[in-house]
């Protein structure tokens, strides 16, 4: 990555610039201009003044972010500086923040994901708004079990858009569970996209986002992923009931934290693993991760009220294992919260 420090990018990020002082004097109001600070950062890079360059890229992030690409590329340049100076954890953090923007201007997202992948970190999928969008679509159908569980989220599919505008060779990249993956594929088979004409026999892979949202939510809790660990020859447990509390639905220990999150429009998260016994009751909870510990406890209290039809082998009920991911926030997943929801899923 160090060799990428000052590549001659298409956007002209490393074009010949005037000396730093002259460049600063030439700008009428550099204090809030992300572009001015970004160009100054480039100038300092050319002088091998990495500390000053890093300071300017930080200022660019704190500025007006006009043009928009200054955000992702300020993170990229900071990541390159940290990588060059052996601060690899800080480089990973900057690449992670770059990837979260979903902005692939001049290959920024590709570079960030490549670095994260080689560093053994989670790769960030583009937000649904950056996926291939159909020009004609039908809504995917909920399965009865997914509706009982109130499962919400996005299934990401990989496929190829053909010359007639239909998606082929569809596979699941990011799953939701409870039959929604299969329903997503069936829905997309009927969608129509902008036809693709390829210059060779090679087919360019596309990513397609299929959203599942419930418009009748009365609770701030949202189930965003389910996975059952079931041995071969054993049927998995099936959701029988999943009551959600109306309103806040949290205990006194979480009220203060919940008020803060509600005020700033953020999400709390929790990932749980538990067993389902022969009577269909969840038990033996493990909190795999949570935004802060109290949300693991709150999620456990919620899920402990759920009931399942237990898995069976040869007609005999047996215990099973289940992993769920939940978020707590607004009743309706707005576009901003959907972006947060996507980041939660991508970071797992």
C-alpha cells in the first residue's frame, strides 16, 4: 500500500501544485473548504511532509466536503500515510471509514476493500443505493415465518444483467434467512434492468439489493438476521411467536442510553446465540457482541419471550442452536437508519 501514496489519479489528486504557501494565499476562504485542504494535503505530500499532509486531510474531513469525493479520498490518503509510517491499525480504521461512505469515485471503495481484505478485516458491501437499480420491479414476498419473526433487512445478490435487462446466475452474497433469500431471488428474476451490452464474452457481475421492510412496526426493536445451526438430517426450529414490546421496550438500565440514541437518530445493536430446547423455549444465551453491554442484556430479555416449534429428527423433538442479530432505534427504518443497518450487517 505504501507505493500507492501519490499515484497520478484520474481526478488529478496528485497533479503539479503550486508551493504550499502560495496555494494557501490563492484561496479566498480556505478554512471551511474541503477541496482547499485536500489540495494542500497533496502539496505537503509532494514535499514528504507527512504530518502536515495528514493535518490537512483531517481538515478536509471537517470542512464542507465539496466536492463529495473529498470525504472518501481524505480517508484514503490518511490511510496511505498511516500505512507508510507503519501505523497499520490506524490505516485499517481510515480504510474502514472510507469504505463506509460507499463512494467508489476513481476506485476508492475498491482500494479500501482490497486493503481490508488483505488485512483480514470485514469487506464493506456498497449501500443499496450503490447497487444496480431496476427500472421495473415487483416487491418480494414475505414468508409467513419471517412475518411472525418480524425479520427486516436487505438480501444482497450477485448476478449478471443480460442484453435484455434480466438478471441471470443469481447467488446470495448476504443472507437474511427464514426463506427471504429464496424469495429475493424469485422476485429479482422478474425485475427488469437497463440492458447491458458487453464488449466481449466476459460478463460483468452486478450486485442487487432486495429490501424487506415491515410498514406496520410498533416496536423500536428490529430483527435483522437469523441463522440456525442444524446438523444434516435434522429439521431446524421454526418461529412460533416473537412478541415485541410496544414503544421503547427497554428496561430502566437502558433508558438513559436509549434516550441519547433516540435524540441523535442512532441504532443500538446486539448479536445473540442461544439454544432452543425440546419444548421450543430459548435458553443458554451468549452475547456475541453488542454496541455496549446493556444492549446485550436487553436483547436477551426480549428474545427469552419468543417461542419456537422445536427441530426434529425421526419425529422426535431435539434441541437446536440459533443466532440472531437485533437493532434498537426508531420504529421505522428511515434511509439514514437503513444506511446504519447496512453498516451493522457489513461489519459482522
